C-alpha cells in the first residue's frame, strides 16, 4: 500500500481544524434595522463629494480670468 505524503496529511489536518469548529457555530444574530442616521450620513457625504467636484470644475475657469481678484 502506498504511503500518504506528510504534506497531504498536514493539509488535511489543517482543513479539519478550520472546518470542524465552524460546524458547532450558531447562526449570527440578525442585525438591527437602520434608524436613518446612516442614510442621512451617506447623503451628506454624497453632497460633499458633489460640492468638491463642482469646486474643482469651476476653479480652473476662475484661475485664467483676465482680471485679478486680489
């Protein structure tokens, strides 16, 4: 009978050591529902990003204007 290589045995032991504890695990608790704060924060970040993009789009036209601002 052919001998099983040690590396194969080590890989199998490692796989079982990772998989077997997960079999005993319980299902995770359901996450709480959002109260709207994260939605408001996401909208605020989106609006800030739009303002930043508009600022950088408008700024080059001001930089090359014929009159000086200061």
